[in-house]
C-alpha cells in the first residue's frame, strides 16, 4: 500500500507510491554531459560578450573582462530584476505590487567548458562557494534587499539556457513565500520545544540511519523523509547554523560533500538535469536559533511537476530509503 | 522596469519581467494535436484492457466494459492511492505518516481518439463535467476522504502518458497544502471584510476590464493579476459559489466558457501542453461564504519550473494584460 508522508517543515504531504516503485534505470532523461562546439559567451576569449564582471578570481597580472580568470560573476544579460531605482510599493484595489528592484547575477564557475560542479577540481568548487558568500555579503549591505536566492539549474530540462556550468543568484526586495513559510514553521516549533526542528531531524536521521547518505566532519547528506521527487537530496550542517557561511573560514568540507553528492547523482542517474537551491535565513534575521540553512538538490526526472506544483501535492515513485541505498552504493 | 506582483489569495510574489517580454510565438512547444496509429487502451474495442469501469455514459442496450459508450470512468491502472483498507496514522519521531487510502480515477472523455476537450462537441464537454460531479458526490460519502482533486494533464510535457483525451481525479484522506492555504487566506479576508476575496477580485476585474478575457451569463475568464506562467487563465463563477457544482442543474454555461478558453489557448499558442485543476472547498466545509471555486489553467510553456517550484517564486515573461489581449483577439 502506498504511504502518505508529511514534511514537518513545510507541512506538505507526498505520496510515496511503492506500487509504482521506480529504479534509477526507469528514469530516462537526457544525460547532461558536455558537448563541445558552438559559440559560448562564458568561455575564455568571449569576456566582452557578457555584461562587465562584478567580481572575478584571476591573477593580479590580468585585467577585468579579459582572459586568465578562474571564476567570474556577471549581471544576467536578461535580468529578471534591476539594481537601479528606488523601491516603490503601491496598491491597486485588492492587489499589491512594487517595482522590480533587485539583482540577478550569474556565477561562471570555471573557464573550462567541459567541466561541471561534479567534475571540476575540489578547490574550484570551494571557489564557487566563496563567490556565493562574497556576493551575499555585498548585497546584504543594500537596505532595499531582503533576501538572496542562490540556485543552480543544470541542464536544459532544469531551465538552463547555456551549457557552460554556472549558478545564479536573485536578490529580492521581499522574502519569498517558501522561505517565509519555512521560517514561520521552524519558529513555531522552536517556541514549542526550544529546539531547532532541523537539529531534531538530523539527530533522528543519524540515529535511525535509513536515509543518511553520507557525513563528513561538518555536514551530512540525506534523502528527506517526504521527498517531492525521486532522489531529492538535502545537505545540512551537523551543528546548528542559521545562515550560509564558512565555518572556521573554510568551505572545504562543504565543497567535499556537495561535489560527492553531485557525483553520486551523476553515477546513479547518468548525469541527470537538476536544480539546487540554498535555503538560508533572511538578512534581517540572519542569526537565530530556530532556522538551519541547507541545500536542497532536486534531480529533474519526472514530468508531472505541472500538476504537482499547481496543487502542492506530490507523488513520488521512489521511496527515499531506496534512493539512499542507491546513492550510498554509487562507485564514484 | 520589471514589476513584482503579489497574488492576494496565496501570498506568492511573481516577477513580471517586461524586459524579457515574450509574445506567443516566442514559446516553442510541441503542438498537442492528435496523431493516429498505435494501440490505445482508451479507444473503443479495448475496454477489456483498462480496469473495469466505475461509471459510464452509454445506451441501456450496451453492457459495461463493452463498446457503445460516450464516456467512461475507470480506476487508474497504476493508482497513486488505494481505496481498500482502513485509514491508519502514525508518527516516527518528528515525522508523520499515514497509509495511502484514497482513490485515483481516470475520466476517458470521449471514444474518439482524434478529439480534445477543445474540439469535441459542447455537449460532450458538459458530460465530462457531469462525470466529475457524479464522482465527487459519490466519493464524498466515504468518511475517510477529505478532498478530491480533479485535474487534467494535456500533452506529454504536462505529464500525460496517454494521448487519448482524459482527466484524472485523486481522492485524498488529507486536504492538500495549497487548498488549505487558499481556504485559510480567504477565511482571514472574510473575517476582516465580511466579503469573499474572489468576489472582490471579480468585481474589480470587471470594472477595470484589463484582464477579463470573456464572460457569459454565469462565468468569467481572466488572466490573474499575478500569474505564475504566461497565459495562466482562471475561470470563476460570477456569483458566489463555494464548491464545484452545476447552477440550476446545468453545466452548459461552464462547458461553453471552458471549451472557449481551451480553444483560445490552442489558437494563440498552437495547441500547447497544459494542466488544469479545479479548486473547490473541502468536503467538511462545502458550503461557505468565503471560498469561491474556480478552475486554474496553466499552459506549460517555460522550463524554469524546477527552480520556481523549489522557491515558491515565479518569473513570468508575459504580462497578463498582454496575454488577455491575445486571448480576446483569437479567432476561434
């Protein structure tokens, strides 16, 4: 019999459909391995075709927007939001609107067109995380902005329009609905129990050991109890930490578990398209006892999302306990 | 400059990205026109290959599960939930689960493989709506069930695995998160204003006349103020009505506006894949003054859903006022 499971943070229910039980090989999606050829605006030599860089990691001997970089952050050429202008809000009867002040940036993770976050040197993954952190710290100073969403779309099916590996950030004058919901729910749990709900989940998962994929000194990766999609995977700091930041000024442990998780997914699901999102506390509430930052990685394997995001109701044909086994056994 | 808009019912914000402003011809998605050929379990003559029918519309001279029907409702062959068994709930530390009691049914809308809801005779559309209503009324009697989600996935990209036109329903032992949120939000508005928020929106839309696509005697179709996707369209009863039901025992006006809307979408977007969902009050609160049933139709045009449903945050490149113009001008 199928099982209904509730995610304790968001309150959403999912159906774990065991009858439809699917193995990794049942998911046919185009492998996201890099192809060569064609013009790429993110490749070295084409720096002039992007908007001018905001920051880059490059030797002091090279100039901005020229070759020699190892990582670049540039404004999105077709930004969803604009950094210029004052924030103004207005109502129109029952409706609320504001102008689209914010930022939309692209993190070009490596100059090498053939690499991905899973295959680049570990040190380069650390650099990507530092770039996220630097941009977040900088955008935080802008009093108009309330939240920065950092995310990655890997593969065309997951919404990426360019093959060259990159992440994005969108800085917003509002706190997005799902972040607000997670914060409210975690706060409520804390008021009731005086414990962080994520810390409780981590302790329970470590002691049950049915959904823990991997842990290193500082982080663990799990298949969440009520995953929306097959092989949904979360990475969380083991110690309470409310906002995305480098513990002891190092991202090495986080880079290690992030890259390992992406390699496991690549191995088990043949380089699937995926999205990941960094879930972190809003600026105004950066340090708190109730919210626990984490990354949610979602391989894009099923096509039913249309109905599911319309109803807030998910059918998942792969139990997370099964997904965990496949992930652990992956020879990476 | 882009605009941020808030949906007053769900509280979600969307970015209306005017710089990225997209016209209908910018959306390239495979046309969902029917192809012939190949075995189809929903075609007449193949009744024995589906699970036995729950109800069908057919002449009295024909037997169940044989030819001669004009509409059939059958249990889904791979159900997400099962009708047998007692509902049992249990906890596992911080987690909640229950067994998957419920129903998952398929409404085969016509015997003709070449037709769609947009192209079938209007009378057949009415029959589809009656089938929804009969099944809803029947499932309501099962005290284990709290909600019935009625939806349609049109086209493979929208999650449909069979080309022959059909809708689905899932009967649930819980009220889904998005339904609960909409109910709570509408109730709060009512407590504050003693008016239905949907009624207020309808009045405002009719008087502003910027986003009204069409109205007949009983219903109107609009592009919502803060649409998640280009050409998202809602159909609502003009008079307050909390649950999906036939006014004056007739679905003719609703069939007319539903089919017209689907024809407009087919014309403007070249038969796009789409999802629609009927939003209606839960069984236990079927008649109320604050919630207003409606249908949300969502063409599946963009690929960014992965990030967007992960963050609850939407970027829409087509302002609803533009979409309304295209829809109104469609020669159907």
